[in-house]
């Protein structure tokens, strides 16, 4: 709803002892011919010339055919009129316009008539816009791979009124290749890989302890051996188990740490 007012100065000067001067309220609507009530009194179809009302708050209601469809916010207004003042209330009762595009969705930008004013991002199609928001503006509709199209707001309003409140605008394709699909999760983001690394790391760490134990037993036997052949064989076995234990422990800790880090950090999802 848009409310505009034209004020007129009261003629003469009122004394404090005199009763308050009357006020006047008129109503204009878009579209015209709507039944108007002012302060509960039938004022006739719009436009309504200024009529005398008590100063203060005046309640204006607009009934479009069926009074049961009255909406206090969209179909009415409350005007505060000072004594001796003339106020003209303007109500915009037009239904919102459904703006569509081919393809959808497409970006909708409102371009003001003043070059210094900034553009306003209105949203994406399909989009409902108030006619009062389009008047005096240009509308730019654009989508990826399509040329931007600019329309006069009044032209869109006129087209919507002709076809019942909805207007569709086609966009010209630029012939660009379709955008690549978004990449899926990488291998590092797979849960099964996280648990595999954790399991392998735990198994190798446990195996390293068992190999270390075998190396300790071989070393004890090496210390107790007296024959040169047994001493050499047990020494080689001790070194072999120690090396296997170190490798298993290192690889196991690396796998276990990597699996836990990837699981917690969620890398690659």
C-alpha cells in the first residue's frame, strides 16, 4: 500500500476557546472504482473527493467486490489528520506480479531511473513483485550462459495485466558449454578409508609389540648360547625381529594417526 498526502493550510487562526476545526480526507485507488468506507461510513467508489471528518485518526477501508475479502494491511490505511488539514490517501490495490523466466532460476535486478542510485537485487525467478515496486524501474533478468535481458517495469505490469498476473520472459542462450558438475568427495573423504587406516595402524602397532617380544627372546637365547654357530644365528634373529618391529611400529603409527586425522578433520568430503 502506498500512501501520499497533499496538505492545505487552514484559513484563519483558531482561538483556544473555539471547537477544533474540521479536517478533510480524500481517497484515490489503483485501480479506481473500489468501494471506500471512511470511519465506518460508505463514501462511495474511488476516487473519493475530500470529505469532512473529525480531526485525528481516520480509518479507510477499500472493498474489492466482496467485503469479506478485506485485508486490513493491504486494503486499508489509518490516516492521522490535523484540524483544518486536507489529506489525500492513495491505495495501491493491484495484486503482485509473478515474474518467470526461461530458463529458471534467473537473477532479477531492479535498476533505478537515477544513474546515481544503486541497483537492487530482488531475488531469483519465479518471483512475485509488487507493481508499485516496478513503476519507474527497469528489470534486468539474467542466468549463467544466457544474455541479460532488460525490461521496463511498466511494460511488465501491462503484460501481466493482460494475461492474468503472470509474465514470463525468455532469455537468449550464449551457446556456452554446460557447467561441469560439482566434484564428488575425494578418496580421502571416504569413511571406509579412514577406518581401514585406523584398523591397519592398530594391527601393525600390536604386531610391532609381538615382534619386539620375539626379538627380546632371541636376544636372551643369544646371551645364553655357547656354540659359535648358535651365537651367530641368534644374533641375526634378534636384529631381524628388531628391524621388523621398528618398521611395523612406524608404519602402524603413521596409518593410525592419518586415519584419525582424516576422520576428525573431514578432509576431502
